[in-house]
C-alpha cells in the first residue's frame, strides 16, 4: 500500500502544473537545439575564411613586384672587331652582375580578379549551405522526441484517470466487503487490476524520462520530470518545397558555372604596364663595363595560346558535373514526392479515424453507465465491469493518440517540404 501511495504522489506531482513549472514548446526546443548544435560554429568559421580569401584575391589589383639578383660568368663577351689609331675599346668582363626590381601592373585581364572572387564566394556559400542542411535535419530529431513525449503524456493522463476511477470503485468495494454484502474476490480482482495500471504508469514514466533526457542533451537544458510540453498549434499544409538541399544543389551548379567563366577568361589576352629598375655590370649600355643603375618602362601584351588546347574539354567536364548534380536533384525531388504522397495518406487516415473516435467514446460512456448500475446491483461481475471500464479508457486514449498522430504527421509534412524554421 505504501508503494501505491508513493506512486500516486509522484503522479500527482508529475501532473500538477505549478506557477513555476517548466514549460517547453516545439519551436523553442528547435531553436535551442540549433543554438547548441556544435556544427553551428562552422558558419562563423566559413564566413571568416571567406573574408580572408576575398581580401587575398583583391590583392590581384595591386602591382606585382619581384626582386631579382644574379651573377654569371660566360665564355664569351661582346667585342668590337676593329682597331682605330689612338683609340682603345675595352672588352667586357666575362663575369657580369645584375640586381633589379621588376613591376607589373595589370590593365586588361578579362576581370580575372572579379571572377576569382565570385568563384570563391560561391564555393563558401556551398560549404555554408551544407551546414544548413545538417542543421535542418535536427528538426526531424526534435519532432520525433517532442511528439514521442506528447504521446506518452496522453497515455499517462488516460491511465491516471483510469486509476482514479478504479480507486473510487475499490473504496466502495471495501465498504461492501466489510459489511459482508460483496464477495471479497471482487476486491482482489480490483487490486490486481490496480497493480497492472500502476505498472503501466511506471513503464510510461520511464519511457518519458528516456526521451526527455535525450531531448535535454539536444537543447542543452535540464528537463524536470514535471516539465509541461505544450501541444503545438495547428499549421497550414505547405504548398511549395523549400528544403535546404534544393538550395545546395543550386549553389553547387552555380559554383560550376563560375568555374566555366574563369576557364573562358583564360583565353583572353593580358595587357599591363611593366617596369624594371636595376643596378649591374653591364647596365643597358653593353659597351660600358662599369657598374651602373638603369630602368626600363613600357607596356606588355601576352596571350596564352596553349590555353586553347584543353579549354573546351575542361568546360565539357564541368558540364558533365552539372548534369550529375541535376540528376541528384531530380532523385531528391522524386523521393520528396513519394514521402509527400505517403504522409498525405497518413493525414487522411488519421482524419477518418478521428471522425469515428468521438462516436465510439460516447457509445462506451453509455455502456459504462449501464454497467455501473448493474455492478452496484450485483448483477454484473467485477471482471465484466473492469472490461467495460478498460474499453472506455482505450477508446478515449485512442482518440487522443489519433489527434496527436495527425498533428505529428502534419509537422512531418512541414519537414518533408522544408517549411519549418531552422
């Protein structure tokens, strides 16, 4: 009996909603799970890497400066093969030295830097979207845990109600047994049924604790045994597919298109300003064998003809990669359509069952009222009465379960079509 009292006290505490009771909603759980997900940090890291990459690429607009130094010894040097009276022309030394700074400022490069930045931005957008896809998958886990707890709460409430009804009848039986007007066997039957219900409550409570503990890890927040989980509001059925995977496919194709633009740009000529400042022996005057400073300035036009050898094949290879991604998107859309059709059938099934649940409950209530009178008059056995009581409890529980299952299916449809917040 003490164990029964402890369990009943626990049930009372569990079901009571105090002013300071912890309350959680489905949306708050999703928001907290996202904030606590370790992968979320990668979004900030990716943004930092993108900024660094774009800043480095922007340096392509600046002059390209190189420092060079060299010393050589050669077997022959330039000489003047004539001799003039009273004039001696010295030959150059065979050891020669030169150090110089070389500058190149691009003027016309087919917007190479801009296209490299566009490609880099697209690549980082792909990586960021991959993280969003993984974050979105959290919704499925939270939905499953949250609705699992709601289903258990519904069963707990129904079982608690049944236990209370059983206790009331058990008290009446005890009085009748003491007065000798009721068979003691009826009391034992009720006691046995009470044990079964208490065991069921314990089983449901442990299952609820298990789901709550898992959800607690996802949202990084302790969940008390008496935490109240709000029933989510009804939502409108989604009309369009907004899954983040579709955005990922589009970004991947966009990245490949940026690569094609960059490949095409390789075929363009390059024009830039060149300059060179140096010091060496000889300098620009090959007849002067002294160390001397010098400079050169001008324009440089270059065109890589060899790029034409492979450019067409490289662009064709990218086209094939785009086709692969497009086929992956088609497979994803097909699977989404299959899942959508299945979940629509589920919703239709729950609606059909719910429409008959109400009539079944009302019928079971009328049957139980008649059974209560017959049981009080002694014309109905305790086993038969308990059977009618259980049938009503099962009908009410079934109606509540079907309502929650329909709501869960609607939210599953929201997830399938990506209409949930992430």
